[in-house]
C-alpha cells in the first residue's frame, strides 16, 4: 500500500529526524553578509547549544589549523569558479573533544555571481577511527608492534626531498641485531622472535619522541628522530640510550644476549633533506659499525660518503 504524500512540514520534520540519526545537518552562508544558517545537526556536531548566535569568524576557530587552511582555500576557489567542493575536516569542540566531519558545499548563483554557499556537514568521527585502526594494523609490524617497512617507505623514504613532511627530521638511526642467525640456530626461531620483540618494545620506550620507529628488515630497525640539538649532543644521547636496549632478552627460562650495531646519519642541509641519501648514509655508518667489531654506533652526515668516493 502506498501512502499519500506527506505535507511539506511533515516531510521537513522527517528529514530533520533522519539527519540527526546520521550525525548530519544542513548549512548555508550568505556571501554578502557572511551570515550562517545551521540546522540542529550542525549545532550538535560542533557541540553548541541551538540558541547560540553563530558567527562565521568564530566558527573558524573550531577548525584545526590544517583543516582551516584547506577550508578557506577550497571556499575561495568554489566562489571564484561558482562551483562546489568536499572536505574532511577536523574540529575541536568547546568541550575539548576532537571530531571529524565531511563538509560538502555547492554555490548558488544569481546574475552570474555567487551569492550563497550551502550544503551538508556530517559527523564521520567513528568512520575515521575505524579507518585509522585499519591503517595502523596495515602499517604495523605484527611481531614487534612498531611500524613496518610499508609505513617507513610511505612516511619517510617516499617523501620528496625538501618536502614539508620532512621538516622536523633531525637524523636517522638504523639498528641491527648482531649474530641474529646464530641466535636462531642455537635456540630456535622462538628465541629470535623474543629478541626482536624485546628490541621493538625497548625502542618505543627509549625514543618516545621519535617521529617514526619501524622494523624495516628481518632484524633491522629504523628510528627517525626530530631536531634535538647539535649532532654531538644527539649522538651522546643516543649512545646513552643504547645501553638499555642491549640488556638481555627474557625467553622462557633463558636470558638471551642482545648485541646491537647502529648507524646514524644527520642531514647536511635539513631544509633540502633527501630521505634516500640520508638512508644510504645511515646504512653506510651501520656497515662501518659492523666492520669495526659490531655492538657499537657509528655516525656520519648525508653527504659524507659522496665526498670520500669523489
């Protein structure tokens, strides 16, 4: 049986109730006055009382810096082109809670001029959390809990030289378990896994401020550290922390020795850092540590190996 169409008022009420169920609300902005109009769902998304007078300039303060910059850029482009846009933005509500929303916008045009922006805002916080959990699972090393090679590749090695993403990088530390094959041969692969797990957990504890910690090979790990003072000061700090990493690892009733060689490289020109070159320099330093007796740390700079080869 098909019911007769509901009156317009009932249709609007049905829409509002359905929109609230999905964390969604409608909005509009008069471009001549910057006056905002929100439905209840948008007030709820921002954590504001429905009787609060909303001012566009004040609502911008709720957006995180990156989201705010993206919003202003897309908004200006849409007005100029008399077009629309979609943005996933992060906001901080007055109660301090962070939320993610998907903002869709279209432009109403009159006499060839953009006169109004309007669209929908939907709370996608739960969706973002699910995707973030999946991303972390996909980019985490299942055995040790640190990042995996894929994450290291995406967040460091594949970044363009001099990119903004590399702006905080101060140095790269590579670590390798000495005689790891001997550990597996003598005690079995379970013992080897225990050593890897211990090192991974200790790295997270020893370098909590690291930009990235990852297992990039069978028994090789990488730690990307932020700027932390002069190279000499950073090297001294890393050497001090290495002693805690080398404590024996517990496995069943055994204490397994951990000997760790490490290579560290500093970029000569941080503003133009090339991640591939920094990796090569750190890897060469690690090779030098292995060649000079293992269980030690060697340091170099990004361009050092180019100079000695030339």
